[in-house]
C-alpha cells in the first residue's frame, strides 16, 4: 500500500510524477530539471543543449550563472519535482532530483542509440553527460521521457551527513 506520493509502507520506495513547468514558471523553480540552449558563438562554437538540475537554488539563478560562463541561454523546457520533494528530507530530495536528471541525460541515447548527440563541455572541452549537440532529436527524446514517473528505489539508505557530502548515499546491503 502507498500514499498519494508513492511512499511505500515497506521501505523507502518513493515514486513521483514530474510536472512540466509552463510559461515562465521555471523562473523560481527549485528541485527541477531543465533543458537549455546556449549560443556559443563568442567561443567560436556551434549552439549546444544542456540538461541540468537545480535543488535548493532556482532555474533562473542557474541560467544567470550559466550565461556568465557560457553565453546567452534559452530555457527550452523545465520539469519540477518540488511537489514531491516537499514530502522528503533534503538528502532524499537531492537523490530523487539527481536520478531524474540522469534519466533525461540518457534519454537521447535511449531514443537514438547510434547517433552521436553528446558533445564536449564548451569551456573545458572534456566529455560531459550534460552537454549535447543542438539537435531536435535531443529535444524530442528529453520531452518523450520527461513526464514518466521517477522513483527512489527501496533499499537506499540516507546517511546522516550534510547533503553536499558526496558520501551521503550508500548502496543497498543484502
């Protein structure tokens, strides 16, 4: 049996339905994943897409910081888990949002496994899970996967450390 947020009576399984942010709802959105297009002409590069997330910050503040670093950005889409994270502790909220971000970052490869849609990060020119060619197939794949439920699996234990500590998650123990 589970409640309306998918919290199981038998463990920590938690399922949430992402919500698409319409219009400029993304401005103050927290606990969200976004798809942005960047104009990289000042770097001598073609435009690129970035799939990223925010937790306690906002999409608008992340956009501003990205624009300072990379150039003009346009938010193409954003989806929120804030309605679900309000029922979770902060560490679990981070994990849920990170899991959702990772799924959307792999959606283009699920949809187009033979295509080479990833690109190097514009500033360091190293491989990145977040950066993609400005290709409609990326936008379509992300949109196709965006509204599917996201789950924190049963068995994850959350350490009692600060959420920014990379050791806050442990794999399930048998």
